[in-house]
């Protein structure tokens, strides 16, 4: 019987690093691309439990997918959320 306090929360979604830091940038700030359904609290918990990072603040911006054209057909790229994480 599994005890609920022994379970590790492993989301089935992926957070990927959106931008790299320039040489003269603040090293305590990272930008990730996350699914639109992620909240600030979920992002903070994900980074703490999976990577052991102490997060001070999270800011997010929602982006709609762009409409693209290939020949005569149009398609839309998926929407995403950009999360800026301050350590």
C-alpha cells in the first residue's frame, strides 16, 4: 500500500528553457516555455521538487499561437506560456 506522503509529484508536461543568458545578464533569472495550463504555483513546485531550486518569484505571459501559411493552406501553431523564474 502506497502512502500518499511518500509519492513524488511527476507531471507529464515538459518545461523547456526558452532563452539563454547573455554574458552580462542577471544569473538569477531564467525563462521557460511551459504549457498554458500551468499556474505560477505549479511552476514553482515543479522546479523545487524535480530540480531542488529555491524560487523567489515567478512571472508569466500567455502567447497565442501564430497563424502560418504553407502554400494555400493555413495552420495555427499551438499556444504557450512563457514563465520568468527568479532564483
